[in-house]
C-alpha cells in the first residue's frame, strides 16, 4: 500500500469490506457468534494501533487475517469451557465429545475461497464440517481454515501462525487425516428436495407428530445437541427421544423457518400458559435425497437475534 490511512474514517473505509469474511473466519475457529463479534472488533483495533508497522509486504486482507487468526488462538487459550449441566434425558445411543458451537445465520454468510482451497464452498460452511473443525486442536483447526478453506498458500499460513511451512504442513497432514476419516456424510440434497423435506418436517413439528418426523429420517440419521455430548442414532432411538421430550413439554413446538450454515433450520418456540410462545432453541436439518440425515438441536436461545427471529410468537 503506497499511502496508509491517517484518520479513523479512512481506516474504517479500508477494513470494513473485510468484516463479514473475517467474522465467518473467527466463527470457524472459535465456534461462537458473540465471540466472533468481539474478535473482529479486536482485530480492527489491533490493526489500527499497529498501522504504522504495516510494511505492505502482504495485502491488507492477508494482514487482517493474520491478526484475526492469532486473536482467535489467544482467545481459545484463555477460555476454560466446562460441559453444561445436562437436563435429565433419555439414555443416548452414545456420549460423544462436547462440541462448543453455535449455528451461523445464512444471512451473515460471506464465504470466500481461494484457488488452493480443498473444500467446496457449501461444505466449508456446513454443520458436519464445522463440527469436525471444533474437535481439532486449535492450531490444526486454524491451519485447515487458512489453507484448505480459504486457499492461502502454505508460506502465507506459516507466517500468519508464526510458524514454518514445514510445521504447518505437518499440522495439515494430521488434521486432514482426522477430517477425512470422519467425512462420511452423503451430499446434501439442496433445491426442491430440500425444501420439500424441510416443509414436511416443519408441519410435523408444529402438529407434534413424532411419527411423521420419524418417517422423514434416513436409516442412519443422528440427533445431536451441542454442546451436550448426548447422541441418538437411527429412527427408533431418535423417535423415542422426541416422544420423551414432547411428553415433558406437553405441547407442540412452534417452528419459524430460517437457515443456518447453508442448511434449513427452524427457530423453535415453546407455548406457555400466557398464550405466548417463547424461544426454545434452533433445529438445523441435514437433508439428503433419502430424507433427514441429521437433526442438530441448539438449545442456546441467545443466538435468536442474529437470525432475525422474533422474541416470541
């Protein structure tokens, strides 16, 4: 860059075009919408304060990604996450690893990939891949996002991670081995088939018709509830769980359609005695040609404003 901005307004004009993609980048690494908000602000503040040290050897975009990546890694080192106290739930098929993740609104998505990226745009924002990312060690996660998702060159990623190309190559090899061993989800349906299945699911949910929901599931469907480790496999186990939850609630949920991580989703509301239905979580569906392959149920209602979902219905 030949002339550095000298005023805050000029600086904002320079960096604002990168806000949305940096927010998605931070989310991929830390898994939280609110934390991504804070980390982007910290990135811009650090960039403004360090503007005089920017030598222009890389693009402004690469420079911002370096700052953001290191802010994310620092945040992960500083945080101490403990599993939530789980409510009394039906015995799961298995207990998986706690995954600290929130859904990401499609309306905020600004996916950017480079020519070296290994993952297609849709896969790189999908829940299956994003969940797997959260299970990787932090620096491996960052390396995968920088190189395999965003398409930065190995040398660029090494500089961003204050490492060497050889070390980053090793991180990528270990991370890719982990990811490839678990990437067994069939391609998502998309288009008319996805809309059809999502519509049938919403109607069944609103009617409290668990049998109809179960009829939409594939034989190898999963139901998970991040960050709880409880996992239910197959139509029988998922059906038993949903019936148990429906019995505990006593009323059917009211679904409001939205989209998360490139997938159909529903803001779920629980009717109360005062006639108002209040937020009860977000369900995200993974739809394949055969039906619903996964239900991911996020009970964190703090994300509703990000989706533009109402406070009550």
